[in-house]
C-alpha cells in the first residue's frame, strides 16, 4: 500500500473516531479527548431507542399496510368544461323536483345502511310522511261524504225542488193577475174616486207581483251554484281517484224495503210532494173514509 | 211634441209573469198597442220585420241574447237606432248602468219597481203624457 492511501485512511479514521490506530507508521499515538455526555442525555437516548421501532421493524410494518390498502389509481387530469347556467323558467317546479330527487337518493342510501340520514333528510322524510298521511285521510273523508249520493241524489233533488218553487210562484202570480184583470173590467163601470181607488189597488197588486220575477232569478242563481258544486264533486272524485261504491247504497235500500214497518218520525218529514207524486185532497178523503 | 199613445211598444222579458205585469201597467198608463218577446233574438226578429216601434222596454238577463246585446244591435242598425230603449232589470251594480249607458240606453229601471217609476222614466224618454 502506498503512503498516500494509508494517510488518507488514517485521516478519515481520525475524523470519525478521533483515534489514530497503531499502524505501520512510527509516529506517536495521539488521543483526542472524549466528550463527556451527561447521564440525562444517555437516559434519553435509551428511552428514545426503546420507543422508536428499528428500521427493520418499520419496513416490515410498511409492507403489511401496503398489502391491506390497494393503491388508488392515479387520477387522470381532465379539462373541466365551463357550463353556462341556463335560466329556468319554471323555477318552482325545478326546485321541487330537486328536493324530491334528493330526498329519494337520501332515502335509498339511508335504507341501504351505507350512511345514516342527516337531520335535514329526517325532516324531509317526516314532512313527506305527514303529507302522505294527510292525503290518505282526505281521500277517506271525501269517500265518506258519499259523493255519488251527493251527485246522483241530493243535488238533482234540490234542483227539482227549486224548479217547483218557481213554477208554483208563477202559477200563483198568474192567478192573482187574473183576479186583477177582473177588477179592471169593473173599473169601466165605476166613476170618480171609486174608479181611481180601484185602479190604485190593482196597480199595487201588479207591482207586488214582480216578486215572482225576483225570486225566480234568485232561485236560478242557486240552481247554477248547485250545478257548480256538482261539477266540483265530480272533479274531486276524479282527482282523488275515489272508488264510488254504489252497491252499498242499493244494499241500504234493500234493507229498508225489507224492514218497511219500521218508519221513524223523521222518515215522515218529506215536505210537499212534486206534481203527480202526492195524494190529492179527494184521494186523502177517500183514504180516511176507508178507515171507518 | 205630444206622445202618440197608439204607438207600438215592444216589451222583452224571459219571464211570462213579468211580460203580463208590464202589459197591465202600460195599459193603465194608456199604452195598449203592446207586443211581447221572450228574449233578445226574437225581439230583434220582430223589430227587423217591422221597425216602426215607439219604445222598447227590455230585461237584461235573457238567453240566448241578453238585453244589452239587443241594445247594441238596435243602436247599430240604421232603421232601429233612433228607437228609445229602457232597460228594466234586477242588475243594479254601477258597472251594469255604465255599460248600458255606453251601449246607448235611454233610461234604466231597477227591479222591483212601481208604476210611478215606470211612468217617470217613460216621460223622461218620450215626453209628457
């Protein structure tokens, strides 16, 4: 070995350890002073060594975790397109649709158990449940009203009765005016005050008879209102898809005919009959006579 | 100018009792030449056949042609536009009166009315009688 290489070796050795080993050279051995490390520092190094796993242990731990978690594929960088927001004309309906679709998605996720429902989602669910319950109750209540009976029975009866009122008042008015015509005929036979008094009286009667025109118009308004109600009832039945059970009403009628003897006082309160439906005075007299 | 008491008067109403009442009242006032129509359409037919009527007294609420439609037809027909037209109706809102006035009504009576009111309105339109 050359001198240069040996010198280099000793120089590096000196740097690292501070010692010069006895080698083939005859130079005196120089000892560098050791740095005195405190006991505290020694204790600290020992505890740090105990806490920190060795390099080998760390490598093994890394390999284990690498096996468990698969590496995610690197995300491909794509250019994001800038979309121009279009103004929605039907704001309300689109907002409602968003809420409904978000609620549906959230419901699916919550049902699948992947994640628990948030507070807002729970609120939406409960509101939707309440709404569904309300609609169900409304349908039941409307069905309980028996809209078929209202439409097929009550409203037509009401219209017929009102028509009968107009007819009856018109008849009465004509009868009154026939009487007045008779009085007008007498006027030509009277003179002076008597004639003018009679004329005033018949004029007042004619004026009073205009009530029939007013009542007729009012009744017509009521009839139109009833027809409007009938149309609304039809619409309700259609919208709520209420199944009208007509069989139950016929069952009631059958049971009534079967138990004919049991007529309550309420059943007897029908009011005036329409033309051709009630008994005339002569027929009632005959009926009463039949009891004797 | 004196009112011709023999002039023809056309009364239009869909209520027969009202037509009878009107006829009797007009008779008491001295007008006996009275013709009747039950709605605006038949009234217009009568007028087109013979336009020489001195007065038209019409209800408003009739079908198929209402009183105001009849009035508009009368005012837009050369042979009929000069005939005085009195509306006798239960329609009492301001809008009705304004609409009738704009259509060319001569006077407006609200039902129920009395013979004095009828006479007063007829005088305002025809002159004293």
